[in-house]
C-alpha cells in the first residue's frame, strides 16, 4: 500500500478505485490539509514517513499517483479518465 495521508492519526487521502490521478491533483488536494496545519505523511506498507519539504511532497505524489494508476482499469491514459480529487468530507 502506498498513499498520501494527513493528520496526526494519519488518514489516507480518498482516491477512487475507478479513476486515474495526475500527481499535481494529489499535491493540490493534500496541500489543503497542510495549510490547516495537519501533518502530511506518505504511507508505505504499514509505515508512515513525514513529508518535510515541497520536493518530498512532489516525489511522494508522483509515486502515489503512479502506484494507484497501475491498479485502475485498463483505460488508456489519454482518455478523460483522469480527474481531480473531490473535496473530502468534513472531519467529524
């Protein structure tokens, strides 16, 4: 498992299992949480690694997007199957 997470109790960024994502969309989505002073991490298996710089965030987003897109259906990348992440539901 490879995912971008937010919060002190890391919660994965919601991603649709039927949609492909550009890494730029993941960066923009996770920045919302960083702007709210939430910790941003990348989950690799069962471990979490804190993101400390814009460069690390860019690399993590590229890895997560690539990993996720491998498991989405076989729709070609040129299709309109890429989309932005929707606004996540508010925290309870």
